[in-house]
């Protein structure tokens, strides 16, 4: 048995098995059944062998995937988080933190905290810098203290 649907020629998505034993994606086989033939009648035969489809049953197929090493995935997420923080900071380059409104600072701090979570948790220097800034911004409002990373 291969891991590909004979209708869409892609890997199975939510596979269904006909009574004759052929396997198709759920969307593909339902599309086949609901398609009308030349006489305007819905099809009830298997697209492979033309036997009656009967009741479709769900099957579990174990598709073997090569798993990426954890280190590589981690580094990728770390890098993406770092890039997000840099992008956010670049949008606020022209903003003077001394004269900016508390709302602008709060928006920036929230974005960095949310989108750079992985990076801030694992880069000690960046985390300390972020926490220091949050303590500075707490002069405007104490809600900045809620964003401090532990």
C-alpha cells in the first residue's frame, strides 16, 4: 500500500476505505460520489474498480515522517523569535521612549513580550535588558511590571 490517494495523487488527508478495499482522501471520495455522471445521477461506484462503494470507513494510517532533530527546530524557533523582536523594535526606532505616550510603549512592550517569548526566555542578556526597560516604563504605569520575565 502506498501513502498517496489515487484521485488527487497527494498524501492521504483523513483517509477513508471503501468496501472493496481501496483508500482515498475523505474530500476526494466525497467529491467523486457527489459528482454527477452523464445521466445526472450521483456515482456509487469505486473510481478504481467500479464496484459498489458501500459504507466508507475511517482508517488510521501511520505515515512515517523523518523527524527533525530537536536542536534544529529549537534554533529555528529561537531565530524566528529574535527576528520578530528586531522587526518590532525597527518599527519603533523613531519613537523617543522619554517623550512617547504610555500607550505606545505598552503596545511595543506587549508585542515584544508575546512574539519574542522564546527568545526572551533563553537569551539572558536580552531578557535582562527587557526587564530593565519594563522597570523604567513602570514609572508611567505599573502594568509594565506584569511583563517582566522570570
